[in-house]
C-alpha cells in the first residue's frame, strides 16, 4: 500500500476519489480537526476504534456518530 503526505491550510480540502472530501476545519495546538464529507454508505472510523474492534471478542460492531455530533 502506498501513502501520501500533504501540507494543507485550514479550510483546504483533499479529495479521495470522486465523492469523498477531507477538509481541515481547525488546528488546535498539535491537533487537527478534520471533517469528512462522504456518502452515507462510506464508513469513516478512527484507527483506534478499528483496532479495538479487532481485539475484542464478540464486539458490538462499528460505532456510529450522529450527524449533529459529526459537525
């Protein structure tokens, strides 16, 4: 698998394919606030959630985030 590193400013976006947009909403100290704009059928999960699910036995599945919490 290949990787790509980019430097972007707040408010700038990067497209993944034709219908997924990743936008840097804010930078707070060492943390970036990233917004994902994608079709509802595309799962966007934090790596720690995926790792936790893989490690758990009989996990309840992916965690969903409501539209109001997603910003």
